[in-house]
C-alpha cells in the first residue's frame, strides 16, 4: 500500500488506517501499537475517568513517538473534563462522537488540534463540516456498538458523503480486512476506521472471552437492538435475545432502559460475561478467525490490500 492523500498529510502518518477508539478495548497498548505500525491509534476515553485517561495518554507517549489521538463521546456528562485532560496532555488529534462538535470546536482550534467527528448521515456530515471539523468518519450500520438511527450501510453512505462534503471522509463499519480497505477507498473515502478487527488482537484490553466470542462468530451472529433508546449492534446472547423479544412486544423506553441498566458494555467486553453483557461487535466479525498481534494484523491488512488491488486489475502481484 503506497497512498499519500489529504488524510495521511493531515495526521502525518504512513497509512490511512485508523483504529477506532472503542470503550473497554482501546487503551494505550492498542493505540501505541497501531501508531507504531504507521496508522493512527485512538485511546477510547468513553470508558475512562479523566485521571485514567491522563495515565493512558502518558503511557502511550512513552510507548510511541508517532501520532495518536483520543476519542471522546460528547454526550458523556464529564465530556468537558475529558476534553480538558486531552488538551492539557498536549494530544493533537481528537475524534468526537455522540454529540455536536460545534459546542467544543473553538477550544479545540484554539489549541490547534485536528478534529474528526463520527457521523452516520449526510445531514450530520454537513454540520460537522460547517463548524470546522477537519475530517469526518462515515460510520455504516454494519459497525459494532452504537449506530445511527437511519441504519445507512457503508456502501450507500460513503459515496454520498464524498459527493457532499469537501473535507476528507474516513469509512467505517464492517471493514475487517484489506479487501474492505480497498473497497472503501474505491468508494471515495481517503481512509478507513477499523474497530472490531483491532479489538480482537493481543494488545486489545478486551477480555479473552470477548475475543473468543468474536472469533467463533459467523455471518449472522450480530443483531441490532435498543432502537428506541440508541441503536446498538452486538453479538447475540441471552441478554440480546431478551431485548429483541421485549422490543417485539412493543416495550417502551422506560422498560428498555431498565433492561439496559448500567455497565452492560463493561460486563460483556471487559469482564467477559458472554451471556448477560453487551458483546459489541460489527458485522465484520464473521471474517475474524484469530487473535494476532497488532503488528501481524497490520502486515496482513497491507498484504490483503495489495493482493485485492492487483486482482481487481487482473495483474500478477509483484
């Protein structure tokens, strides 16, 4: 893979591959390993308090001299504290999600941060561009975890974003190998954000039960649920089955929030409860068959990309 575009220039990286900032998964070990391979690693602050985020940032700096960033879900009650910690620790790349980036863009720009916002529709993309975001992540409904209410797939969303905004578009959702990277770039994206595939690596802080559950997954192992209180994709288990049945019985938001309770993500991803936790994973889970190191995975992604590129033109790979 030899790509130089606006995105690699924006981040100062070798490859336009971003590791998603996932809760309970993306600590300093994973982020620094991805950055050391030439992509961008993101620390997922959504499962951290400010002091813990500070610790992970400092450890990441000690583990890599390459660029890395922090993902901040803006709907968190302590989002402003997470933002302050990120700025105080002199991180220069921030990915925001689950909220309006315009509320914080002035402080980001005053500190000369690169700001990328995660969107799931053209309307959201235009808002992000209008307030001054440097790039957007277009996330299709194939992605694991929280998804957009419109349920747009990556193949339909990404070209529409590319045709609408002038800033770089990063494709996300269902990308788990080099073929997916090539397909995303063919749709006009200038980079990719990969979640579940990086979650199932040696450096990921996810529980071994979580990783094994993904490896065992097939093409129809995930489900979308909680449509009334915030769409989520996770691997089917006892908890998800109960939620789907409750939704079929026309449960209201109060009932669903009671079912969700607290810390379902931590239970499934970090503590490894395969039955009652939310084992969040994207539809690309069916492509994941092992638990490599980040370095092994990164080398594989690049090789798969090159193979797919040569094959698409009917050429023999050098």
